[in-house]
């Protein structure tokens, strides 16, 4: 089983970390994943990789989003006190599905997301925080997060112009380097996502995801309200990461970072 560095372990959810500890003790599971890795290597070595069309990738993302919604509905029917006995069975099924998805060149690695049951009044803002931060973690661990790699905001904006039904405009952020972007499908809608990074001596790499999508009246009332550059913004935290959200015209901007999301948002608002 491949070794995982300390920085990656810190980014894992408790469930994923528990699963990795289980692999160290379970011979059958280790054998299963060894066989899967061998099969994956054989496929990569012997079959050419063909880039799938954007339409196929979008259908996959829609399917993943639909499964996430169905999973939350099932969780409401089965309270957490009854779910532990089914946990390992679900983990095995998830591992099999993930192994299959890894062989598809146009699919994304999917992070397991467990949401506690929340009231209807909390649902929208809670899901916004969890979905964006889970997406942030997924690409934070990815070797190639950007679908379109560039350090030029103008080039990225032009790339998005033919893929969206709204005008997504990304800008440079002081102290951060634009890495590129990708088209996502979250909350049953297309979302423009840009990645920024920063490397400093004796500090871990700072990583930022900036999302832009149509507002569509998402409820933000359960998030903390802050004032940045005379503009109302909303702030929340989850799993050790920070999220800042603000509105611009009919669009919603959401910035997720390891830390200092409010400070980074202030700098970005100076350029918008």
C-alpha cells in the first residue's frame, strides 16, 4: 500500500483516516487493493488515454451530484445509531465504485462526505459549506487539479466563456499565483472554478479555490455575516478550512482556503 505523507493525512476526513488504519490490519482488504492497483497499472500501460468530450464529463458530474443527494435522503431514513453496522459494507461498495471510476479518464476522484441530519432552515447554507470544502479537499489532493492550466486570468476567462451561460471573470490575487481552472457541476448547476497557490519558505503551500456560479437564491442566513470593503460577505469554517462567500450582480463568489480567507477576499474585492 502506498505511503501517505503527513500533510495528506491531515487533509483526510476521520472516516477516510479510519479506513486507512483498517487497511493496515486487514489482509483481505490489502490483497483486494493490491490486485486493483495491478489491474489499474496494466490498463494504463497497455491502453491509450483518450480525452473524453466535455459533455461526457458533465454527465458524470451530474451523476455524482445526484448520488450525493440520494445519499443524504437515505441518511434521513436511517438515523446514525443504526448506521454503524452497515458502515464497513458501504465502505467496501464505495471502494469498488471508486476503483472503477479511477479507470475512466474523464472521471474525478470522489471524496466520501458524511453529513449529519440538519433542519430544513439550515440545509442550504450547511450544504453550501460542506460541498465547497469537500470539493476543495478533493482537488487539494489531486495531482492535476486544473482542466485548463494557465497563470493568465484573461486566458482563463476566455476559456470559460464558451462553457457557461453566465460571464465568469477571475482576477489575480496579491501573493497568490493562478494555476488554472475547471468546469464543475455542483448544486445542479454549472460552476466555474479557479485554483490559486502560494509557496513560501518554511511554510506549507497555501491553496485557494475560487468558485463562481449563479446565485439562484441560496440561503446564507446560517453563515456569519461580515463587512469587507463596504460589501456584505458570509463566512464559515468546516474540517479546518475557511469559506468566504459574497454576491456580485447576479453571481455568487465563494473562496475556500487553508487560512486567511477573509484577508484574501478583501484583496480580491479591490480588483473586482
